């Protein structure tokens, strides 16, 4: 079998069809690798060998009987632990949900299962997806497989580390302000934040409902497209999901279309504070794309600098409302929480939530409270309109926008835990995309083997994942052939 | 300008969010929230007169379904993960 760390969805399909290995053998090989490696990385919160073996055997039976295989047959995947799997844990990395069991499959999970994917387990995250380093988990800190003294990024750090460490072929994450793209960049994998509405949020533990989207981590842009194609689509259980058709160019991008794309470079994202290594790596990526024939154009997104403040008003407001439901009456209750209804609420939340959820719930309650609503929440929503309009204006002139994904490579564990504002700055280049509901992908810059991973971000028009994934695909092809 | 967040605000917000906080947590939140709000001051420089608020993601349309009878296939789901049940009912402490 080829190395687990380079195995792709396409490679698995070819191997299964040529009977080089069975789906069960693949799943077992992944569990062996997880047991060896994950004690040093901490990507997974739970694994499900039994469920995975069952799914793998189903694929093997289909192969034996000559049936047509579904698109992700036998593909080992990991799921962020804020998505429900019926009968499995879904902790959101919070003590408050430690004993909770999913009552149904999230739509994305049901779609993966129907596509033949083999779910290996649930991955670590910052508690309720609040954070940028996966240090805020109530259970464990995930480490970056490229350098275990550093964070993997977050909040979907477990999913990013699982794919980066060869412990899954693909994974699902959720992205509210960068939680897929930012850890993808820091772990050297591809991470796609999907267009708002393109993927159902049913069965995802909500953080901020107007910003949250589910998307894939993968080793290549092509694999990310394959997973996205499986999980996307309108869902009656999520009224914000959109009925949109995607053309054949999503899975089979054409070089002649891709080289005709015009790519915008917003000067607000190439600022003085940018780490010189990041700036250099992104410049290298631009050169490669130029060699494909892609044209670049300087653009401006003037309200970029207000995005962080705008986001940290809107997100806590929505989160304080979404998290109110974990009251100790529904979902789960901590041991020893007793008394009247009001006692249970106060004790459960006081004991169950970690520092970051508490901070954001308090902040959310403040910006929504009487006397401050107009100055903060309403103002932020108007600024959000201006940020979305900046993108609309830019997309009249360009098809795709390219930026660095993060201002710095992965930082050291513990470096920013005492300074929430410094931590929030990790997502400064990814947040505007969520505010505008756009799709964006982080693609790893091809570098020397020992360099810390750096990603560049491609932002597309609404529902034009095909443009950004296609461009990423041809970038990967050129850099692979150069090496 | 004095910060709109004081010790009294922290107590008020903790009550609104139903959070029992330790004195150390209150102290920390007072400091953090004051710092974060200072950062938000930059928004007052943005001219937003006549700009409508963006209240959701994209493609905002109300979604309706027919008001028809349908089978609920998920009945009883979630009962196992409810902290207390009795005879198939969900149990909570007295409200009054």
C-alpha cells in the first residue's frame, strides 16, 4: 500500500478497483497509524473502529458483487466533534456536552455515509469552535504535526492535524471566521470554506448561524472538490440552504477556463504587519499562477480593517443566543448540578463552559442589551453590508481574489492564550469572507520540506467554488511537476 | 471616555446569561471586555448613514412548506440524551 500520508481519494478508488487492497485493510491501516501517532498529536477526541469496519465491509461487499461504487467508497474521513452522528458523542470540546450523544446524523454526516465514506472518529476543536489554536478544548491540546511545539491553528485544528498527519484522507470542519482555512494553512493541507447556504448546517452545533459553514479538509484541491460535491445541496432541515446547481467544472476544471481567470490582489491584505516569510511564500505562489497564464490586478477592499471589530460584535451576539440552550435541562447535565430550575441554569453554565465561551456570551449579551444595541450590534450589521459591498464591487473586475490565509505561520503553544485580542488577529484575513458569505479555499504554498506550512487564500464569487478549487488544482499540478 | 463596562455591568450580564462566575472570573472578564470594547471604538469612524444592516448570510428568502400532515420520523430521538426522564416523559424541576 502506498504511504497513508499521500493517499488521496482518487488513489483509494484506483487501489480498490484494482484490488490492491480492501476498504477494511485501509481502515485498519489508518487505525494502526492513529494509535501510533495520535498520542503525540491529539487530533482525535474519539475513534469508532466498529462503525468504520462496518462501513468498510459494506464497500468491500459492493466490490465483490461488482456494484457501482459511490463517490467516497472506502475513504477514511474524520469529523469535527461539533457535528452529530447518531449514537455517538458530540462534545464540541466542552465539558458541558461531555455526556451528550447525538440523536440523529447531521445532514453532512448522512451524506458522507451514503457516499460510502468510512468515518474514523471525531476530532478536537476549540470549545464550541471558539478559538484560533485548538488550545481552548476542555479535553486536550492538539499539536501541529509539522512541529509539535506549535499549535495546529483552529478552531478545526483536530481535523487539520488528522489530514496533515496522515490520520485521515479527508475531514470535515466548520468555518465561522476562518476555522477551516486558518488551520489548513498552518498544517499544510487544503481547507475549503463553502459559500454560505451551499452546505446544510442541520446537525452542526451552532456557533454563529449567519456565519457558520461546513467544509472539507483534504490533501489536494481535487479531493476537496470531491468531498464538497458530496456534502453540498439544499436541505429542508436548513432553511438557509440554497438550491444551486454546480456544473461539471467543479470536479473537472478545464485549463483553458482557469487561465482566463482574472485574480485580484487587495492591497489591504499585503500590509506591514505581515510576516516576511508569509509575504515571500505568497509572492512565490503568485509567480507560479502567473506562469499558468492567469492575469493579476491590484484591487482595494476599503472596509477590510473594520472586519475584525464587526465580526467580534456579530459573532458573540449570535453565539450568546445559540449557547443559551445548554442549560442543564436539555442535552446533558454535569454531575452534582442540583436544585431549582434557576440553580441548575447558573451552576451548569458556570461549571460547564470554559473561559472563551463565557467571554463571548457576556460580550454578546452586552452588545445586544438595551442602550447599547444601536451603538454596537446594529452598527456592526451596517458595516457588514459595506464589507460585503466591497467584495461585490471587486468581483465586477476580477473573478477570484488572492490573499495570504494567515498573517503568520503556526505559533508556539501557549504563546497567545493570555491575550484574546492577539489571538483574534489570527483570523484577520479569513473573517471578511464569512461576513460576506463567500467561498474561499486555503492552498498550501509549495515549499522546502522543513519549512513551516504557509497557505494562500483564494476567494471566489458566491457558489463559484469551481473557480477557486480549479485554480488551486492547477497550482498544485505545476508545483508537483516542478519538484 | 469611561468604559461602559463596570463591575456592575459584569454582574448584570452574568445574570442575563445565567452564568455563575467566581470573583477571579469577574475580574478577568471586566478587564477583557473593557479592552475588547475599546477596540470596537474604531467602528464609530465608519459612515453608515443610509446603509441597511445585513442581518443574515446570503440568499435571504423566507422558506415556506405546505401546512400538511406528515409523518415525523424522529419522534423520541434525543430522549436518551435528556438528563432526566420518567415513563417516557422528559423530567425537569418545578418551574413555580
